[in-house]
C-alpha cells in the first residue's frame, strides 16, 4: 500500500491511465505544464504557482518533473489539503 500512497489498486490504475495520457512526450514523467492540464482534466482548479509548490514538495530527485510514484504522492498531498 505504501507504494500506492494509500490509494486502492483500482484508483492507482485509473491514475496511471490519466498520467500516461498527459505524459505527452512519453518520458515517464510529467512537467508542471502537463500536470496543470492533468489537474484541470480531473476537475481541480489550480494555478501554476500551486503546481510548482506541490512539485517541489514531492519531486524526490529534484528533476523538476514527476514520475508516476511522485505523482501519486502529489495526489495524496493535494487531496489531504483540499
């Protein structure tokens, strides 16, 4: 469960599909702009500044982009802060 950041398997599979859809360059990571589009697609109202703050919090390797595991962490944080 830790690798899924507390999300059940179905939720993780759904998030994987969304993540892959917005990973436009197929790099296995999403940048802030892709992430902003992804959040809007999910119905969240966020501004780019908020995205940058969240990315900074969960970007373990300081790449400026999020891999899927970092993305799950971000989703957990975002939902906790809602």
